[in-house]
């Protein structure tokens, strides 16, 4: 019985190993051994050949990749590269993954009360008028506090102009 493989975005994103393999293929032609070594280098974890080669064969069956065989030091070596269809699949996958990542990342962001910069790490907080407010730096906090003082002073000391 021949199993037919169908890939969809959810299935591919749910398997980080497959996503990593596709990103390596998107960067250029590679072979399984390079994929395994790069994974180990990037994540300090082993990636089993049984996770790599069956997926490469599935991609090839779906015409997302093609391979060329070369002889290297008297060993046959298969080098895999994306087809135009595979490149399109990757671009769509990367867009989908970017949307997921963006949504998750926004949860971790703060917005500076003064300059509206998005802050990921190193948020500076001050309590102003009883409310804890996030700032990107002490300078924005000081400028914001000064603007509150100036605004309060200006609104209370502004003369009221009467029409003549």
C-alpha cells in the first residue's frame, strides 16, 4: 500500500524538526548530514537521521525538492534542493509562522508611555500618580514626568482670552 502524504501549514509548523529542515533547504542545496550537523550546532541537540531522511523523501514525492547524487570520497551523496513549488511552500510557511510568532511575541512586549517604542527586554518602570508605567529608559520617564508638570502648569496658568 502506498501512503499519500499531504502537507498543510498546521502539520508542518507543529513539527519543529521539519520546519528546521525546510529553512535549511530554503537557504540553499544541502544534504542530510549537513542538516543533522547544523541542527546540533544551532540547538545543542541531536536530530536523528530517521527524522530527516523520511521527511526529505516525502518532500521529494510531493515535488517540493529534488536531489542530485554525487560521489564524494568514494561515497554517494544526495544533495537536496527546493523546486519552485517547494520555494513557494516555504514562503507561505514562513508567512504563516511569522503570524504565529508575532501574536505570541506581542504578549511579551511593553509600550513606552512616553515615546511609544515597543520594549521586549529591559523595561524601566516608575510609579506616577499611583500607576506603574512602563518606559524604555529613565530619560523617557523623566521627560514624561516633566511633560506632566509642564502640562499641569500650563493649563492652570494659561490666561483665558475674552473675545473683544
